C-alpha cells in the first residue's frame, strides 16, 4: 500500500466537459501540484485524466469526473510514495510520511476548491447557469 493514499470528492455545479477542459489544461498543473512531474497515462476526456507522478512523490494520480444531477463530482485520487533521501534517519520515516500525506491531502483539497470557485462560483445546484447574474446566482422562487 502506498504511503500517500488520498481520495477526495468535490461537487462542481458544471457539466463534466467544462470541468475536464479546465483540469486538462497542462499549463495549470505545475501551479496546482508544485514539484510533481505529471505524465498523462490516460486522458479520458469528460471522464477525467490519469497521471504517472514523479518528483518528491512516485506513483499515480487521477481525477475522475462523474456526472451527478446538474453537475459533476470531481473525485481525486493520489497513490504514491514519498522520495526520502537515503541519509534520512529510519526512526524519522513515520514523520516524513505523515508530512507528505498532510501536504498532498491539503494540496488536493485546495485544487478542488479553486477549480470549483473558478467554474461554478456561487451558483447553487439546481439553478440554471443562464440565470446567473454578475454577483452570483439568482435563486428561483417557489
């Protein structure tokens, strides 16, 4: 089992194709996942992307985009082992592993929330995107 084994989910109030376009933009990857070298293993279009990860972590990462209701659930998976220098004291390996898990869990969540903020802003689920106004979403009255 990899030392870093993270799974997270975030709802985006946009169609999967919109999320895929943003997440597939290679120019963003270095800012979202600093230090990681990502190589696309499988570009699944509106269903997401799978990467091979190298750098301070070695393993795999995936974003799976699942259509749900009027939007998309962004599923984020990172399964990797940190690269620890050979001179690192064995007794401190659990600390290095805990730091790596926390860093990449926090980073993955930050990326998901940044993408959500950019793509759907304040639009609540169930409100037609065409009804959005400049300051946020216009709520329907019942």
